[in-house]
C-alpha cells in the first residue's frame, strides 16, 4: 500500500521550489482550500481522501500555511505470492491476512486510515533571498512518519533567475497491525520470525535553477539526491517457493537491502501562448537508484482559458520503469520440503517490476468572482507489468476542490 500512499498522500518534506513571500502581488492576504479525492482500482484498492489547507501572510515578509489530510483506504492488494498459492496470514495494512485458496490467495484484504499534518513557514530575508521551513507528521495503523525541511531561494537582482537549495530529513516507524513488529526478511512465513518495530531515516537534497526565458516562458531544472537507511522491507510482502512446474510449496517474507540511494533530474517548461493566454506545461523526470531501478516520466498539460477566466485542462502522463535487481516473481527450487538456497535479497512486489504506465486526465476550473474557484478533475490510469502475477492495473481518479480567498 505504500505505492498508493506515495501517489495520493501529502508530499511531506517534499522540497518543492517555492517563491519569495512577496514575489507576487496578491489581492487577498489569506486563502483556504478544501479538496476531496476518490481513487478506485478495478477489483483492488479504493481510497477516499480529504484535504484542507489554509495559507496566507502573517506579516509583510512572512507567509504561513497548514495542511491537514485524512485518507481512508480499503480493498485488496497483491502479496507477492503466486496465484495458485495456499492461504497466507500475511495481510496488508490493517487486514487480517486470511485469504481463500486459489488465485485470490495472491491478494490480501486491508483497511487502513491515515491522518497527516504539515506546517509551512516562508520568510523573506532580503529582497532576493527567502527561506521556506516545513515540518510534517503522518500517522497510520502501521506507520508513523516525521519530517522537517528547509529550502532557500536566491534570485538575481533582475529576478530573472532563481537558484534553489533544499534539504529534508524524514524518520519513519514501520510495524504490522495488531503486532507492533516486523518480520525478519528472507525467513519462512510458517513458522514466522519477527523483529520489533522497524525504523528508517531518509535524507533528501535538491538543487535547482529557474530561468525566465521571455515574458511568456519559464524553464526550470532540478537535481535531487536522496539516501535512506533502515528497515526497507515491506512487512506484508511475501514470495513463493515453487517447484519446477511452478507449484508453490512454501512462502517466505521478502527481503530488501537496508539502504537505498536515489538520484533525480527534473526539467520543467511553462509557456503562455499568444494570443489566447493558454498555458502549456511540459515536464520530464529521470530517476535512478542503486537497486537498479530506472524510470522516465513525461508530463504534458495544456490549459485553455476562456473569456470568463474558466479553464479546461487536458493532461497526459507517461511513465516507464525498469525492475529492481532483486525482483523475482517467484523462486524456483525443485527440492520440495528442503531448505532453499536463497539469494541475499528477493522481492516479488509488483511495484519493483518492469512497468509502463499512462495517465490521461481532464480538469475544469470555474471562477466565482475574484475570490473563489471550483476545480474538478477526472483521470484514468493504466499500468502494465512485465513479470508480475497481476500484469495490469487500472484505476479512475476523481477530484473536486474549492478555494476561497479573504
């Protein structure tokens, strides 16, 4: 379920580039925004998410914001076992883990909730230097996360160029529902062997530059580096030991390295067309890590603005990912009942497989005077996996948001 949290959750300590507190002239000092999101996979996961945000000026040089998120997630998620596996007790977040035999044994029911709060403070130290400070925490049935970050933005005297440097730290506590423990990686499911709570620390650094190309075009380039250490294994994921015919005879808890180093390069281009004042957004992101996962993300959006300031924005996102070096759909060992000669690390988690994904969406925005707006978004996600037991995943996303300025 962590992949869904990553897609839909609050980006705590995200290190996104932010502008100066008074870099833009605003008519209203404070703004509140509320949002509801519905995410539904075919025969899998359903998510209902509520977000409330309040932000505004607390002085001529300071802005503050608070964001509160509530998620309710339920459904079924792949465990990593093959479809013909026997029942397993290793359920997903909040689930019992008791599954019927047959294909559905590779799925586990779950029910989870999450509350997250993020506080943000931006201070303009000089006309061309501002610093953004962020703190956040997130609590779930089986996960606690705490993060802090600071991001500095330095502009040129003409304000045509902005340099960004940020650092973030995150501390996570991982445990299983009703047990407050984590399984020992690469050990049998039956009988199980458990550790106590898992812990993980993460440090992220970002450096970037934003450049005004002309009065209608802005370009941005960001370089990111991150390193995580601690319990990286998913406490609910397993893999199957199968004979030469592919029939399962044992299940083991997965095992991942206890560290992960990541690098990213992100390029953004925003352009306002003439005539028409329609907005074009183009983004490309390259990702690589020492688990041998590499990905490419291309995002394109075109906003058509009408005479009354309403807008329609179609968007498409394409994503491709290579599998982790230790990913296997199952482990073949014809010595049924013996002790398998396992590698140091192995995971059958479909999120670490070779994957391609396409998302198509449409947003419609309505203005109510000068101080309120309503946005609705509908998107369709299609994912395909090269080796996983479940080779496709499809989802619909609906989002409605209302903002009011005071």
